[in-house]
C-alpha cells in the first residue's frame, strides 16, 4: 500500500462520505450549503489526486483501485439521498422519472465497474479505458448533484432546475458511454472462454 499524497486524498474522499451524509440530514438551514461544500470538496479532491498522481509520477495499483471506489461511493450516496428526500421529490419534474434516472446512473456504474474488472482479468482493460463521453458524464454529474443538494436559487438562478436537467443529460451520457464500453468489450464478451 502506497501512502502518497494522491492516495491520501482518495482516502480523504472516502472519509468525507459519512460526514457528507450526516451534514445532509442535519435539521438546520445551513445544512444544505454545508453538504454542498462537502460534495464539491470531494469532487475537487477527485480531480486533484489524479492530477498529482500523474504530475508526481505517484500512480499505484492501490490508487487505481481506490479512486473509482471513492468516486462511486460519493456519487451513489448523494443520488440515493436526493431520490429519497421528500423535499427533492416535491420539486423534481417527475418523481418516477427522477428515480429511474438515479437507478440508471448507479446501475451503469456497477455494470461498467464489473466490465472493467472482467476485462482486466483478460488483460484487455485498455479497451474499456475512460472515454471522452465518460468524462463528460462525470462533469455533468459533478455539477448537477451539488446544484440539487443546495436547492435554493443562487443569485436569482434556479439552480435546482438546472441541476435536474443536467442530471438527465448526464444519464443520457451514462447510457451512451456504457454502450461505447460494451461495444469495445463485445468481442471479448462473445468469445468462447469456457466460462458461464
């Protein structure tokens, strides 16, 4: 295990998850802004640990494993909190649509993680490396979620509605990126390997 700066930042992101959840549920007017700041802080450490790992040449197998776990924990936690929050349910365009979008995003993350793990076992992980569409999806989520957590208008802008629309766009990119990964992996998936 490598205790370098990028990995410590990734661990910090994981430790922020329960703090973020606690902040989200606090019964105070300042709780949504605090939860928003914690989510944004986690998103910034996601960018920073990757940048430092490349810049300082401190990439490691441990970091490569832990980084996507940290990302998915924070995003999935935030989406589940939003989908189960009556205050959010009262404001979204359609509760059922919003719930389906959350399921799509979380389901995609599980599917692609499993696909990458399987492709890595075959020595073909590079075929399902992060694509441009996947990066756009991540950016969309990382902007949409804090907007929806904050909820209140910001400088007169209806950021909740903007966040909801961005999340729907991110869900479309989620399906698109998953299709890209599945297409790249399809020859390996359909090749007889004596497995299941």
